[in-house]
C-alpha cells in the first residue's frame, strides 16, 4: 500500500470534509431527481477539486493521479455522482488535451474545467462499444476545417458539458487515415447536437445522452493528435483513457467502502435473538471478506495511479485495478444489502442506491471482459484479436 505524504493526507481530509458535509446529505436527492447537481459542482470547483491535474502554468494545482484518486474515493464514498464528476474533471478528456494538445488547446480546456465544466469524452457509438475502432463517425478536411458527421451514444454529461473531445476517423478518398480527437464546444461549434437522454439504473445525477454531428465544423487547430502520429493517434489517446479507468475503479471503491461501513455499523446495532447480529459468525465472515477485497482493490488502484508518474497509468495496471475494484463493488454492495435484510432493500436507507450505482462499473469505461483480454495480452506478450478471422490473419502475417 502506498504510504501517503502529509500533503496527501491533508488533501484527503479536505475532500472528506466537503463530501461529508455537502455531498452526502444531498446524494439521495440527486439520485431521485436525476438532476445535474450544479450547486455541488460550484462547491467542488471552489474547493479546488476540479482541474487538480492541470499544470500550474495553466491555472491548475499540478497534482498527480495518485493525489486525484485519494479525492475521488472520498467523493464517491458520499455521492456516486460527485465521484464520477471528479473523475472527469481531472482525467480522461482533460488529461488527453493537457498531454497532447497545443498551448491554445490546453488553455481552452483549462479555462472550461477550472470554471466548473466537466468535459465530455465522445467515443462510444450505437454500434461501436467495446469495438471502439469500428466507429463510423468521420472527419473530412475542407480547407482549414474538418467536417464531422456521425453519432455517439451513452455520452456522460451530454447537455451539461461544454467541452467535448470527439473521437472520429479522418477520411481521405474514402479511406481511414486514423482516429484522433476533435475539440468541440456546446452552443459554439456548429453541428454539435445533443440527443435523447438514456434513463440509467444508477449514478443518475449525470445525464447519459446521444450526441450527433451534422456537418460539424472543427478548425484544424482544434484537432488533438498525439506525438505518435495520425496512424497511431487512437492508441495514444486511449493511453489517456487508462487514467479514467483508474478513476472509474476508484469510484467503485468509494461506493463499496460506504456500503461496507453501513453494513458494519448496522451489524453492530441491529439486535436479533437478544444480541447484535455482528455476533453471528456468518456475518462476521462476510464483513471480513469485504475488508480484504476493499484493501486489495485500493492497493491495485493506488499502484496504478502512483505508477503513472508524469504520464498515464500503465494499461496492464489500470485494467487489473479496474477489474478487481469494479467486481469488488458488486460483491460488497450485494453482501452489505444482505446484512441489512429487508431494510437494505428499502429506499429509506442508502443500500439500494449504492447497489444500483455500483452496477455500472464492470461495464462503463471498458467491460470487465474486455479488460481481462487486455490483461491476458500483456502477460502473454501477444496480440489477442477479437474478430473471427483475427488469429488467421496473424498466422498469415507471421508466415510471410
């Protein structure tokens, strides 16, 4: 387990204070109303927890991903919605732009985030989920602009986020030249249209919507291409997404930690057969297993975040951490609800909300199955194609 510095302990304590006093009391209302918590966003911004990873020369705090996950867990422990917003205000799109963008792009992104905007990263499409490279959103250069057409699906923050990083294929003569990022601003970039909101099971305070692009015009200087070049642009941008995966895993951890604490406290106070139910060995072992899984998840998440250094978390470390943390959250919330009995199933307590919120994290940001494939590929040192003819093509290439 990573040993925290005095500054990191102080950062974690400040985050917990804000989360406990402001976000925890409003979490149930945020869930039931399904409204974006603008008042809480302002407090998150004023507390200095948006744009923490932005370098100081652009107005941020210049904090590390390790610092950031400490904050994310505290926010998610009290409100899943605020946990997710903290992730996207410090990782993902903002991380990609601050790493690969031009000075102008960095200033633009920093200004939006530090003012309280949660950027939207636009990758997923109706027919391109885990198979992200099968996206059909295209960008064709005309003069000094790119004309983008396509549709994205399940975009977190659709309709509330201003800053968008849109992934699209650059096409020349009908042939894809590679996938890169395009910066678009809601209400400013012509052709950016917010579509239907998808009703979600959990983490309901953030809208998930369709986003369409109809001849959307993006200036050439608003294209984000990693140093690896156009052909490898997608891989470079997805390196930034490894940080967001660690962040998502940390939200799952925060949810699970809260569920564990609720179950532990309930077991100590709930009386049956004339004694606290914490005295029954079956429940003791459930709580023990929860604590073990939580500690293991936290260790992997911290290892992935701390290992990023000045870059992004390693793909293997990020995948391992997210798989364990997200699946731990499913198990812990289910067991915590079970310890509560019928009270856990009721809406009067937070258990049913925590259980719903936890469910998304083995899916969003890379499914547990796809991430296991990434882990296997890394430890075996071989590519693991997912198409039916993928291995045949690899064999033919090797035989040449």
